[in-house]
C-alpha cells in the first residue's frame, strides 16, 4: 500500500463504510484524482469491492479518475449559462484544446470539466481556469484566454 494513502486511511476508523466519501475526497485532494490503485486500497481497508467504490464515485461529479491538467478549466453549464449559449463555448474549447469535458490534454497542460452551476449567473457565460474566473465570454474570446495560459501570462 502507498504510504501516503495509508496516512489518509489511518485518519478513519477501519471498516466504517460511512467514511467512504470523506476518504475519497481526502485522497482526491491529496493526489488530484482517484486512481484505480487507490480505489483498490480503499476497498481493502473498508472491506468493500473496488467496483462498488468506483460505482459510487462515478455517481458524484466531484470525483476525477485521471489527473487534472496544470490549468483545470471548469465550464458552467447552469441554466443562465446554457441560455447564454455555453454549448458554443464548450464546442469551441473542445476544438482549441482537442479534449472533451472530463479529459486532460496529452501534454498535461489543460483539463476540462462541466459543472452544473458556479453561482455567478449574472456573469454568464463563464469559465474558471484554476481559481481565475473569465466572465461574459464569447467563443471568439477563448483562443486569447487559452493562449494567455500557454504563454504564462496568467498564473
């Protein structure tokens, strides 16, 4: 067992299945995602099949199963953003980055995630790159936004 995963599991009583989601959250917070190996280890620790753990984790959109990119893009797809044509934003980002929501670019630079709402409806449509919000964007703005991260202008 990976000693970092062991340290996380040690915070929780052995066999208490009601700790599953907090355990998964802690593992993802530390590693950035849930690996297959970590799901197996959690399963051993809680005496649960890894498949059941994976099934539960896939139910919640907060969990990722591959590492996020250096720049993690969250796209709001809530009602206000949807009405403001967030679908066009999504399509343009897919074209620029060559990835779909839930994926990470091959170079590890960018990852993309759809979220239900970011709570900034008056600024729709918007994306968040790491902790920076880009608001009231249009598809034609995206190339410059992405280029600013590629060239290190945004940090």
